C-alpha cells in the first residue's frame, strides 16, 4: 500500500459534492462535514432518497452523474475546511477497484481529515480502504426495503466490515416490528448492540418524529443507540444539504 500512486487527474463518477454541512445520521450526528456522493448502487430500495444516483428507469444518469477528477472533488469537498468528509452514494464501495478511489482516499488522508464511508454492507472493503477510512457507517437493509434477502444481506461482507473494528451499523426502521428484525439481525451476525444505531425512515420532520416515537422504546430496550436525520429537521428534503 505504500507504493500506491496518487494522481489528482484520476476520475470518479459523482452525483454531487457539497458542504460544509453536518453529518445528519449515526455516531457522528451534528459534526460539521462535507459530502462526496458517488454514483451507482447494487440495491433498489423502495424508499431510497437518492434514486438519481442509480435508477436509470426514472432518471437520465448521463445528466445526473458526472465523471469528475479527484482534484475537483477534493477541492470542492475541502472548501470551508471541514475536518470530516463523508463518502456516500449510491454504494461507494463499488468504486474500490478504480484508480480514482485510491487517489481520493489517499489525498483526503494526506489532507489530515477524517473520512467516513456510508455503505449498505454488501461489499467487502479491500485492505487499503480498511486502512485509510476512519469509519464505515454500515446500513444493512431490512425486509421493507424491497430487495430479496440474498441480495441485500451478504454475511461475508458484513463480517469483513465488522472485522475492521471501524464499523457502526445503522438500520432504517419504520415501526417496532422493524426494530425486532434488527434484534434478530444483530444476534445472527454477532453485532455488539452498542455499535448499532436505529434511525426512523422519512424525508420530513413529522414523519421522522412519528416513527422515532414508535421505535425509541424498543430500540433502547434492545441496547441499541438512536439517531434521527438531523439534516432533514434542519432543511427538509432539500438536495445538497
């Protein structure tokens, strides 16, 4: 890994780079940060709030996604001097084999910022990614997401992410039955409850508050952490916030 060449001319397919803003979910909720949203996903969640990153049936991906140099990505992400960068998608770990991915992570590491990757938990991190990332925010999808279990749950990938010692597991829940599904999932995959966050699904404050009230008590009783979607409470469903 010490011989990896970092080239700012390398490229990645990007939906948007925005910030400074705040991390709205999970263990870093409220921290000032910037987001790098990459294109492409291997899942088709029915309630996905960024379908323009992957759904060619509804969106012209040639218009919503742009191949961008690492130099431009990093320059925009570091504008405003955030000390945390969140790489999201889509599914960002689909880009691991690209030169642009290695150059992006290495350049951010050299800049001295922390880096989080938001992943659906179906892709194993390679050795370089596992070394250079500060945290993996792993969000396995429950049955209500709509994809078959064999597609959305890959035990070998979950185990590899867990083995990095850098993974937090975040589950989108709509009701207490979903929290019960998380309990079964955590038991099956030997997840430490203290590393699990339960989050209400929704794209507006009333929906989030209603669902948070439903899932809070069972989540706490199970030993899990709670998170809301702070950016939605602040800015609604506005893109780029």
